[in-house]
C-alpha cells in the first residue's frame, strides 16, 4: 500500500508541478523521484536505481541526438522544400487548411512507426508557416501527436508488437482487423483538426502570403516580425548557400534507405542515425566550416532533448527500482470487483489510457496486460481480443512525461510541455474513445464476455 501511494503521489506531484509551471520538466524529473525515494526509505540503493534507469534510456538519447542532427542536415540541404511548396499551394494562407494539412502530413510520415521522425519532419515543414501567420503552435503539436498515436499501432510501431509478445499471439492477427477502426480514429483526428483550424480561421481570418501559390518557401522563412524570434531550420538568407537542390534525389534516396533499414531493424536505431548523419554530412557538406556551423546550430535542440531523456531515466529508474510500478498495477487490478470480470476488454481499453500514461509501455504490456488477460480467459475472451483492447490508450500514452519523443516535439515547436499536455489531453481522450467505439462496433473485442452473455 505504501509503495502504491508513493508511486501515484510521485507521478501526480510531478504532473502538478510542471502543468502549473512551478518547475521545469528537466528539474522535476530529477528532484521529484529523489524526494519520494527518500520518503520511501530507498536512500542507500537510490543511486543504483538511477544509474540503471539512465543506462536503459541511454540508447534512446543517443538516437534522438543524431536524429536531430541528421534531419537538420536534410532540412538545410532543402530535402523538404518541395513538401513545403506543395503545402503552400494547397493551404493558400487559410488556417483551417493549414491545421488539416499538418494532420495529414503527420499521418503520412507516421507510417514508419517512429514518432521522433514524424515530429522532426512535420515541425520543420509546418512551424515556419504557423509562425508567419501567428497561429497557435499548440494546434500543430496536438495534431502531430495524435497522428503519431494512431499510426503507432502498426506492428512495427512498438505497442502492437509488445502486446502480441506478452500474450503470445500473432501481431498480424492483432493489427490487420484493426485497420478499419484506425480509419475511424483517423477520421476523428481530421474532425478535430477541422475544428481547431476553424477556430484559428475565426481568430485570424485568411492571410495572404507573399509568393502564395508558388513553391518558393521564402514566404515562411526568416525572422518572425511579431516575436523577433528566428524561425528554426527553414531559415532565410544566411542558409541559402547551404541549400543543395542538386542533391535532392540523393538525399531522398539516403533518407528512404535509412527509413527502410529502421523498419527492417538492420542495425540498432542509434547506430543507424549515427551512420546516416555521417554520410549526409560527407555528401552535402564536405567543407569543415559548414559542418561546424550545422552542428553548432542544432546542438541547442539536441542538448535540450537529450538532457530531458537522461533526466527521465532517473524518474523511470526509481519508479521501477523501488517497485512502485508493480505496486501501482496491483493496486489498480485489486480495485476491479469480480462482478466486472466479463467487461474486462472494455475495462482494459479504458485503463490503457491512464496506465500507459503513468508507466512505460513495457511495464504495462509485460506487467499488467498478462494479469488482465489471465482473468479474462474465464469469460471466453481471447488473448487476441485483449491485445487489441490494450492498444486503445496509445494517443494518451504519448502525452506521458515518460515518452522521450514528446520532449522532442515540444522542444522543436518551442511550446511548454505542460501547456501541450493541457491543450491536447481532451482531444487525445476523444480519439481513444473513437477508436474504442469503432473496435466495439466492428466486434474486434466484446463489450461483455461470454460467461455473462449466457
């Protein structure tokens, strides 16, 4: 009971402090778990727990650092200029179309199953336009995260593979029937994007962009006159000499090869991005001065994100090492009365939202889901159905402070983590409920188990 209270208390304290802006996420991720570990009497072993957490998350930190550098090279070389040009032609300064275009772009890029890649490309392509039109960047981070949460259900995205492995079922059997339900979730996302865009259109009206209707991205480059901030990555005159339009197809081929290798798992992700970054540098910028300039420009973003990743390692290390995660899951499971047993698929779907928010995917799918599945077997509910139900909460999961890519998203967009959570949470829950409703409607898991139905 003590560990359960400490676990929930630690998470709730952390969330309260960052959402009320009393502490920055970086500071809170370090201080809060240490305080609660000391309160629980884990002072003598706390150091080992923190180091274990940092070691486990270190590869993710390395991957994100070199991914930022790789896509920084691609952005400066102009790989995404054609995408921005097409978007400019389509949106014509209409905030409604811009938000919906952001959602569509994020959905397309999310097919690779990697949230970090989705955020880097989507933010790099769209943020300059948001800044130029003085649109709220929280709209951009919201639709990008929701798109990633939906498309993350692909077998190579992670959660589906974890659920299938934990319950010893075929990932294809879990995923393929869910495709129509994902389509409904995508429709709900586009409806949300429509509403957010309509709200921005009412606030701002339609804006005529210089050079509108052309593929020239200069209209969304340079300094934002309203804030004095330099627009990141797709910047103006000083980067003109760094453009490499003659290498567009070479860079496209390199990026495609990197994504294919990522999906196929040819090498660990950190190694793939390290190699990709080195090759991209040699191809595009053999000049040492150019290399130093690019590394210096992106070192700020990389440092901010990687520092948060290692701080999150302390948080997760203490959460797991003290046994708080296990105690939290047991406490929640004990709170489910036997009379609700036949409703376990729906309960699992609903629980997947808060549980994957408070704990890692690994802790939920390998720790909690097998227990829920074991209880469901007595009600004629199959393991495949439980696996599908467990995936419902992924859009909410990505708002968790334990998800590294979310820090990358808010860092690139220049928004506060707590503001992003407050703005996006209700829409993430709505998408989860739409996905759950679609699954129930299509019979992907039952509302009531067979034992009660008889």
